[in-house]
C-alpha cells in the first residue's frame, strides 16, 4: 500500500511540474508575442488626392507618424483665385508616384513592411479622387495589400490621434497632442469645403449634429478675401490682415438657423460685399471684382478683422451649445480652418475643457489622417476590393455612416 501511495504522490508531483512548466512557457511566450507586436506595429500607407494636395504618409498603429509628404498646388491655383479641377487632376497625375515613393523612403519602409493601403474615395473633385484611388488600387493589387476606403471629412478628425513622432528624421518639428482624444468626442470640422459639428461615440459611430446650409466657412474666407482684395487662399490672408485691423469696426450679421447646430455663411459674405460697396460710395450694382482697387488698406484690414470675428463667433457659439448639451469627454477641431488662431483662442476662452489641435501641417489636407483612420477598427477601416472601389465625389458623412 505504501508503494502505491508513494507512486501516486510522485505522479502528482510530476503533474504539478508539468503544469507549472506549461504555465511558465505560456507566460514567456505571451511576453514574446507582446514584444514582437510592439516591434512590428501595423503600418499603413495613406494616400490623399481629393482636391489640390497630393499626399502620402506612413503611420504605425494609428498613433505614430513615420512619414508625411505633401505636394501643394497653391502656387498653381493662386493665379486663378481658386482651384481649377482639370489643372488639379493633371498635377496629381504628375506627382502621385514620386510622392508615394518619397513617403516610403522617408519612413524607411519597404513594401514588405507595409500592412495595408488607405485612400480617400469621397468626397472631393472627381478627377482628383480618381488619380489617388487608381494609384492605390494598382499598388494594392501589385503588392497584395489590403485596401481601405476612407471618407475625407471624417478622416480630418484623425489628425488629432497621431501622438508620437517616429520619423527617422523628425524635421520639421511637430507639436503633436499629448494624448489621443477620448469618447464621446465632439468634433468641429471646418475647411474650404465643409463645416460640420459631429458627435463621435466611438470610431465609426457618430451623429452629424449640424452643418453649413450654404457656403463652408473656408469658402466664405476665400470669397471675402477676393472681395476686399486679398490673395488666395483667403484663410491665412484674412488672418494676417486681421492682425492689423479693428474687429469691431464693422457690424456684421450672424445667421439664425432652424437647425440648432447648423451654420450659414452666405449672408455674412453678402453683408461684407454690400458694406464694402457702400464704403467706397457705390451702389449694389457695382461689380465685386472692381472693389479691391477702391478699398483702402485700413478698410481692408478692418473688414478682415470684423469678418473673421463674426465667422469665428458663429462656429464657437454652436460648438459651445453642443458641448453644454452633450457633455463630451473631449473636443477637437479639424480641417484647414482649425489652423486659424482666432478660432483656437475663442474656443479656449469659451469652453471649460482642453481642446485637441493637430499640428498646423495636419490641419490642411494630408495623408496622415487617411492612414490613421484606417487603423482604428475593422468596421471603420473595412477593406474593399481593388477591382470594385469607385469614387463618390458628393458622399456626405451622414450617407457614409448609414452606408
């Protein structure tokens, strides 16, 4: 009996040793997997060509920047006072391959290290979108990479999610956010083509609270700049002129909208035109393109400051209203107009919370936001068939989330 008992105890000891060895091995294996995952993050090549910037970038794990290359066409379109779609598309054709090659080179990445390709498919200029998507589709097939179709306007928000600079040569220096925004998140998306207030509950789960019913705020900046004789693009030109003007010099109206969080800037733009016509002693039939020659330098500066004040107050008023109602955990501003310092200043003053700002370079169109968007969730960054992807120039955020 003692022999049987001794054998049973020995078997138990061997069993305990076996399980201990398995658990020890598993813990070491898990640690190794974690280390390997950290050292081999998901790297996405982003491609952006929705308007007049040809851009490519590589982002790791949706938070670490590895490269960002943007070829701007501003100098080309400035002579026309705005973007010419056919000219923009031709420039994209010339630059798309060199820009992508440079983004990969600056990230020190080979195609074997790229885990997927993300591209803007909506909204934007149809010719510009076609160049970017055709390049992305071709590369996805050539290199056997998954392809992600990204909505441009939604992606603007994700410039705020890049919090680490992992570029081999981090130049120029970037003031990245200290941490990624938390959900629920209120986003004010403002650019030359879009003005929207959006509540994000999670990645890909959002409600469009309000939007412009006519001109986007960036478009209004461009048109007012042209009226008072400032160059294209109007946003930075008006901001610079406003620094030398009196923001209270001209009383300009704010639109009253039926939608609680909707915007309108068409009436404000018209009010600027009528006031300038009156200032130079002309009636409402006087052509707007002849006004700049009659406007004095001080009138130009004062109107720039007055217009900027009212346009920014319109955005801030709606944002504060939404913040008070929904009590989000974080607030972000995104898009080209997010670079406006008056907007940032007024929001800081009006909201009792910190606000996430992307670096100035990531406020305007870029591919960093496109690549970052693709890494968030399978739903939001679902892959598409390269043979089937089509551009959708007019697709809104509301239609995109329903689709």
